């Protein structure tokens, strides 16, 4: 995948995003650390975050985000808003992320929900593992099937 590219694949009828974050995108997670509700996914239920995603970038490899593209509020599909800066429905200091159009929840580039939004949790990171540098399996990890 190219740097900055996002692919959506289907897994068990759900959209799963695979985003190859640029170094700038990874760096933006430092900026959003203080304004997201659960920075290290500590309170996000186990079913939504395997142990290897309980970190700032919510992933095994810092550059790859693998997340289910379904809002943890009422299940709408957030849209990608990767451009930084002021734009409709987003704060002026927007660092890139996702916007759920249904009730305005926003998520950063690690799928971490911002504070004081209707969505209660970060986006789900499905169990996954790398078979090689560019091959990924979703729904299964070293511990077995999801
Ligand atoms: S479904 Fe996403 S904010 Fe309500």
C-alpha cells in the first residue's frame, strides 16, 4: 500500500479499514493524545481492542491502522477526514481522522474517540496478525479466532 492510502475490506459483513499512516499521521497521534477519551484503550472492552492495540497507535505496527469502520455509538459508518485544519463540522485544529456524520462523533487517526462525543468507545480493532510484511489476516491472531 502507498503511504497515506486506506483500503476497506469486508470481514463478517463489516467494513474493515486498513490505513497506511504516513510519519506525519503517526506524529499527529501525539497531538490528539490529550483530547481523546481513552488514549491507550484501557477502558475499551476487550472485544473491541486486543492487547496489542492497547497503545497510542492502537496497532501492531505504528504505521498501520486496522479498524472496523463502524461507529461505537449507533453503528453508522464514519467518513475519513484526513485533511488537516478547519473545515465544516470539525474543530479548527483538526489533525486528521474520521467523522461520524450521524451525531458528530470524531475519531483520530488511530480510531480513538474524542472526549465529550456521543460514541462511548474507540473503534473496534479486530483480531489480526501479519503473515508477512505485506500480508495480513483479519479475524485471527496468535491466540486463535476472534
Ligand atoms: S452513530 Fe456515530 S455518532 Fe452516532
